[in-house]
């Protein structure tokens, strides 16, 4: 009997279709699309096109879409900074065939679905975690089930209807990502971008094992997109997946992309995971791109070291108690302890990257300078300094709106991770953008630090010079 399945195309658009920025363009983890594929492969035939990873032109992308001739066209857009790429992608699909049913998900659609649905070429959005929502929608669209009751954004006449956001309670019930739909070796041998958050060895594997965050930092969208409740996979299932990837693809390192591995089950999840990695002799180096430094204990640090940890990125955000408590809402109680904790990280042969944010609404110039001073002297091997970004839907956005601190009055403001969009009586958005770039350069690339920083980045000093120059050049647009 002939195969009567309809065709689903899953895609990442190319961020460079909108803009090419060395600091904000990055390759996305193929696990997202490959997990979606694993969940729905019994319903539809599937092809994955990653226009971002392969830096496809719009013309080449259009040719590939036309060749596959899909019935359903699924787009994932992870950040509203590149929201225009969603419109570009679905417009291409509808130009090829107006009958193609377009579906979009990801952080951008979840947080700004009203904006996304302004484009009439988008037929459906998915609000929240999309694995089961996509499955239920496809079953409906192939006449195998009734319309889903959660997680779908659709039109009823001219009205946009947004169902309740969907969260997956038991992450362990999800299948592993199915990498047969991509050339996994291509991804395993290249980092997401040239960055200090990089794997220590190749081939590498990027994995997310938990979802959700209870802390509610004012600037962060994690609570909005993944909820306050932290859900974690069974550690045994995680280690079995890593063992499989090691045997199947020869991976040598892991990038844990969790918002914070230590949050689940009051740290017990991480302890179980690290112990299993040790007991099963996984012998893979790993790096964590987001950790709450104030949750480190000697026991956890010892387990991290023994399980192969080589580096961590910790989020401190501010060097002033008032800003942390009143604006950021981050539960760091004693800033004086942070250099001591970072030293404990170093004592175990683990490098430490620390992240800070400047330019919050209501933050004084002296408090900003205090954060810069603290960042320089906290003991971290490398410091990342961000401008405060008032992401739509966050408490920070509401604070900026209430205090008339936004530099624009757009209903749906564009996200920009490079330049400040907040103003103050004491300083301007331009002040913050320039200060961020030049203090980042001064602190990290002093002569006594540059060798260590080059090692963390995995590049030579000449490449660092070029990155620093591009960062300065970007200020021409402030």
C-alpha cells in the first residue's frame, strides 16, 4: 500500500536574513526540532531544514521548501530579537503554495503571540512547550482527532484566540531527540558560535535536562515560558542518553544548557545526576552555561569536579545589594561571599564565567559603577556584561513602562541584546551601551588576563582582537 502520510517540514530560519551580529547570531540546538520530529514521526513524514546552521540564502531556502512540497510548515523562533525571520520564512512558504499550513512555536511566539499572529500567513501558533501540542494539532489537521484544548493560538474570524499555555509535567516520558533527521556530526563538531560558552572538546553534545525556574528574576523570561515549577528528567534516563550518544557518535564533551541544574529537587537532582555520571564511568568533560552560584555547596562542587566539569557560567547580575533586592529580585543575600565561592570553584580546577547586567530602571550611575567594580574584582576568569533588556511580558518591562523609562513607545518593542532601550535622568541608553562595551573590553583583555581569556574562548589572540573590534564597531549604530 502506498504511503499516504502528509509531509511536515520543520525549520529554523536564518537569523542573518534579519541582521548579522557576531555577538547575537548563534546556531540553535538541533535537539528542539529533532525532539518534535520524534514525537510526531508516526503521524507525518518529516524533513528538517536548518537555514541558520547552514547559512542558507532566502533563495536556496525557498528552493528546498519547494522541492519538499510540504503540507505543514513548522517554524521555531527562539528569540524576539529575530522575530522578522518568522515572517520571512512563512511568507516564503505561502508564496510557494498558499495551501501550506503554517505553524510557529518557540519563545518568540509564546511571549508575543499577538504580534506573531498579525501576519495572516501564520495559520497556527503554539503557546508553551510544543511537543504534545504539535502532535495533537497534527492529529486534528489529518482528521484523526478533535481540535486541541491547550497550547494552540488560532483565529476565529478576525479574532486571535490563545488557549492556555501548555507545560509538560513528566519530561521523562518524552522520547530522546531523533537525530536521524539531521547530519548530527555537523553539529557535534561546531560550537553554537565563537563564544566563551563553548565545549571543551569535540564532538560535543548540547542537552537540556530541566525546565522551569522558581526565582522570578525581574528581567528573565524563563518563568514566563517554562513556569515557576522546576521539572527534571529521570537522571538515569539522562545518563543513558549520554552513554548512547557517546557510543553512537563518539561525543567527548557535554554542554548542559539548563537554566540551572541545581534548582531541581533542592539540588538533589543534580547530585543524583553527577553521581550517576561518575558511577557509570561516563568520562565526558562538561560545561554548564547557567548556574546559580549561591546554590553551590562543597558537596555539589566535589561532585561536579569528579563528574567532569571544566567550566561554569554563574549569574550574579549586580554588585549592589539594593539593585539585587529591589529591581532584579535575585536571592543573593551576601555579595561578600561571592569571591570566596568563586575561589572554591577554582580550587577544583573549574573555570568561572560571571554575568552582570547594567542599566536597570531606577539604577543610579554610582550603582552601575559599583557593579562594574564588583565584576572586575569578584575573581571570575571572564566577565560578561549585558545591558538590561526589557523583554516583553517580564516584570522588568512592566517596571520600565510604569516609570516611563523606555526609549520607545511601541506596542511590541523590538528586542535588542546589543543596545540599551532604557533611559534615566542620570544616564542615557547610549551611555549604557558604550560603557558596557568598553568596560567589558577593559576588564577581560588586560595583559595579565588575555591568555586565560583566549583559552576559555578557544581562539587565539588575533581572533580576540577581531571580536573586540566588531564589538566597538557596533557602537556606530548607537
